[in-house]
């Protein structure tokens, strides 16, 4: 497999290059020199609602700042940024239902629950809004664009991270959330396929923790006692580290030398990388995600022929060696543009 430690995965959009160049004139992404970029077009009538998972969510801060940078340079509609006080799918759905402004032309949503959000998106679409989703894929409704995690590549990168963690060879146990979970299902399937290409890694068990942090930690503690030679625990998402103040190998009763490999390198996971509990974590690059969502929404509003667009959020493998670089990038992503 290609080494993805310092490699950015090239995003795929699913649209012809010529169409993308036209649609992305706002970003100047077709290689033109600065002086050749078109002047910013005048504002149009209408509002785009940009809805986050929660005001306390670190990813939301990066998405919002990216959208604000695009809006300042190329935005053609008023953008209103909304998010519930805390990360809550129920509160997010209620917030979307409250967007009753007759001037609403577009809706960009950082999705928490891909199933539960469908009725709210359907209602917004019936009111005439164009819909762009961010994060996990939403199945069961029609959207005008998706800015989604590259789960296929994330699963492959997680397998590569596992290989690095076990070195010349070793046994691992894998925490997952079942095959019906829309958020992690594709990542888990890609991991299963990719890990088979590393014969030095032996998977002793696939454990369904139900996406519960408490259950994930309980499984780790219980099975590590019974199987002290396990080399690593692989968690398809960072469930064992959620709501955990500062994890250490002793706190989870890990056998000597056993560590956790997972996906989701948000700021709350950084201390676990620094402590050595998590030698490798697969992270996502949110640098362009917010801007792409607003761009797709503008193009969808102006399009005479509907055409769904897609941007895959790239992945990185984060370790102690490149964590500082990732931190600097995250700070840049989450910093709003200066006021004009």
C-alpha cells in the first residue's frame, strides 16, 4: 500500500474537469494567475444556512472558518452560521426545522445522525432549499452535494497504521459498531479488506462495542486480562478515548507494550498521541471542507440542471512525529478570516 504518512490523498469530485473549473471559478482552482481571476460577482438575493454539529465541536470550528474564508472572497449569498449549544442530533434537527426564513436558498449541514436527519432535509428541500451535507454520507434522501470523509482511504490508512503499530508482527483486536452503522460502516469494511494484505497482523477478534465509549473501555480491560499478549487494540472510531480525561496504558489495564490505534485525530485525542497511548491515529484534513460546501451550495442554487457534486475529505496518519504539523494546520483551518 502507498505510504500515506506524509501524503495528501487527492480529492475526487465526481464531475468533469471542465465543469469543475466553471463551478470553481470562485476559488480560482483551475490554475489561473492571480491577476487573471474574475472579479467578485455581486451579491444575490437569498440566504444559505450553514449548520454545525455543536458550538463546542472542534470540527465545526474548522468547517465554519473555511466557509467564512470562501464567503469573504467569493460568496454571493448571505451565509448564516448556526449550531446547537452542544453536539446533539435532536437539537440539530430542531434547529433545522426552525429555519423558516422564506429567503432560505441553501442549507449546508455537518451531519451527526445520517438517518435521523433525513426528514429535516426533506422538509428543507420541499421549501426550495438546495442541500449540501458534510461528514458521513446521508442515504435515503436527495442532496445537491456531499463533502464526505474518504472512508475507503481511512480504512486503508487504519490498516497501515495497524501494521506500523505491531511492527514485525503481532495480534490485534478490533472494536467496531456493527455493519449497519452508516457513520463507520464503510471505514470498517475497507479496514477488513486492507488488513488481510498484511499477513504479519493477526486479528484475534472483532468486537462490537455498539459505539459506546464505556463499553469499548470495558471490552479492552476485560479482554486484555484474558489475552495479555495482544499487541494492539484497533478502534474504528475513537470510542475508547471519548469522555476520558487523560488516558494511559495503566488506566485501561493494557498489557505491556499494547497500544491503541484509531481514527479521529481531533484535539481531544492529541494528549493520547503525545503520551504514547496512541502511536498512530488516522486524521482528516478539513482545510477545504467548509469552502467546498459553500461553493457546491452556490453552484446548486444557480444551476438550471441539477447535478450532485462530491468532495472527499483527505486523510493523514498522525503520530508523535508529525503531530505538531497537524496542530498548526488545525489552528489555521479553525482561524476565521480577518474582518474586512
